[in-house]
C-alpha cells in the first residue's frame, strides 16, 4: 500500500475505515495512470490542532491487489472492534432553545454525521419543557445505552446529570434526602456538545471535539457534590457553589434575561459596586486523603496521578473504619466571619475569560472540593483579587483570601443562626429584599443566594458533601502539550503498512 502523506495514528484514535471508490480523476494521478484499476480504502482519524481542538481527518490508501486491500480493511475493522470502551448506542437529548437556539442545527450538521460515520446508533429526544430530560431518564430502559449525550447549555447538562444520578439511587434504594448516604456510582457516561465543564475536562468548548471524544470512547471520572438543607436534598454540583459575589450576580441577572449573555457583565459590575458582605459560620472537614493541595500548582491533566492516588487513599480509609464512623471521628474546622464571597469548586472552573479558573490546582476526581473564603476587604482589594483570575499570578496570595481542600462543609448565615425560629425573621428577610431591590440605602443585606452551577438555591444554610468519582464523562482530561500535528505512539497505521 502507498499513501501520499506521513501520518502516525494510534488505533484508539481511528474513527472509521471504509472501502473507497476512486473516480477517474484520482485514477489518473501519477503512477496509477498505466496500471489496472487500483483498489482503495479510507481511514478516518482524529487530527489534533491548537488549543485542544480535535477534527476528523482522513487518508486514502491505494493498491492494485483487491484481496490485499480487503485484508487491510478487515484487519483495521477488527482492531476497531477491540476498542471495547467505544459506545454503540447513545441516547441524545436536544434542547432546541439552548445554546443560543443553535443546538439542534449544530447537532444535525456537525455531530450526527460523525456518529453515523462511526456506526453509532442514536435515539434522539427533542426536549419540550424544563426537566423533560431528567424526568425521561427515570422512565427509559437505561441499560440499552452506552452513554447519554446532552445538546444545549449548562442547564441541559445539569438535567441529564440529575436524572442519571437520581435514577441510579432510585434503582439501588438509596434515599437522596439523607446527606450521609453513600451514593451509588453512575457508570453510564455523559457526553455534551458545549458547556463550561468542557474547558476543565477537555480544554475547549467545541461540539466536534466533544463528539470525537465520545466516538473514541474516552472516560473521565468526575467528583460530584450533594447539597442538602435540613435533611432535604437540593441539588448536585460539579463545578461551582458560590455564595455572596457569584450568588448575587446570578440572582440579579435572572431578572434581566432580556439582555441576553450581556446580563452577566452588567450584573457583575453592579454587584461589584454594591460590595455587599455577609456574616456567617462555615465549618468543614479537611480532605486528609488527598495527595495534592490547592496551592501546589499541580494542574489536573490526562491520567492524573493525584486523582488516582487520592481515590485509592480514600477507598482505603473507608475500608479501614467505614464511612459513617470516619465522619464522626474526624474534627470539623469552624470559621466565623464576614465574607464577600464563599466559593466551593470541584474543578478549576476555567473558561475563556479565566484560563486558569477559580482554583487552578483543583482536581476532577480526587474526592475533594476547594473551598475559597474571601473575607470582607476594600473594594480595591477585591478588584485585585478578581483581576488575578485573568492572569498567571497566584490568586490566593492575599491576606483576606483563604483556601482549603475539603471533603464536606456546612454554612449557616448569621441571620439563620440568630432568628431560625423567630417570627421577626420574616420581617428581616422582607427588609433585606427591599434593600436588594433598592440598593441606594446603605444597610447590609443579611442573606445572599447560593449559585449552584448556574442555578439559584432557595436556602442560604446548606450542607455539602463531595462524592468521589460519582459519575463519568466522555472525556480524558486536559492533555499536556497539545500540538498542531499529532505526534503519536508506535501503534500506528504507518507501522502496520
């Protein structure tokens, strides 16, 4: 066999192999002019470009022996069959209003053709209302699928995640309202077209790149935090739980949906100027099982050693003393104060505006969250802290910022502590709402709102627990030194030929 370019591709990143009919123009090229009809096959493979972007490329191989050509096609197809982690049947949910109303078009034009090329069967459901996907996941025969794909924004991913995890707990008889219940891991992988989680798990938010990670069967475990209030389950979180600054931005922006994405900039500027702080008590259990720390500058990457080692140590701890006994015996660290922001992140939360994220060394699957406490400080100091998110400097190097790696935490606002069962609490809450709506007055608002992965939580007093590797994504983590051209391993088509 002969081909026209050098290309080294591991079999794990071959998408498909097809017999190719050469047209007259192709047959008249170079040495094939004087030969009998050449036979050919095309190999479709992953081509890696800048900024972790993947594309589907192809190379065609020609030869004059039909039997030899068929042997190569059969041999390569057998190699692909050996890639057992690849999905064969997918359940796809499309939110027609998500992703700037482009989700359906993007899926049909960019994603579906790739699934078809890779011989992946799909059942597509167009969602018709909020929680359609979540409710549907409690009814479908989930065992017939190798994965679930959500097409839309962050809200669609949240729906699918809550549906899948909830379904697993229901089938296993686990009460989600019990904050201390050990949850059952969800082995069905989730794929997504575009959302902010892609930046921390793949390195880019791009539908074609995400589709190719699904096709090659990548698998990235992910920690999930459960959020409870008074023994009642509220939400699951995989990226950001933010109280104070980020909670206020979200609550204010919800009233300005007519502005589109620009509402976040407007609400962010308005919230920064208001400079509200909130009093409360935060208590947490340090994640003693983790190998890393929030300031060690060891970023989470493909095949992360810290995630693997931390998961091993956590499972060993559970075997030795049991989950409930371990939680009872470990001491809680308690901090009272006035905070401009309280952020808990399960991943770096990187995005285009903040390439390193809220916590650059946070890990995807180490069974912990990074708890960031920003105490009351001047408006200028807080601005310095926010600016650090856009550059390479250590964003925790401030006297008013503390960061801890935790496996669980609780927060109670001062208002809740002082007036939990007091009738006057109702009046104070109303007064606080009046102040929020009329920020001209100089009083301090007693309660903020929790921002849970872009959705507001009604309760300010919450209990949070990190569940190690509760779910899996079609991803492989961010790869180091992603180059324009793939520099691949010895397992390559070139060697085979």
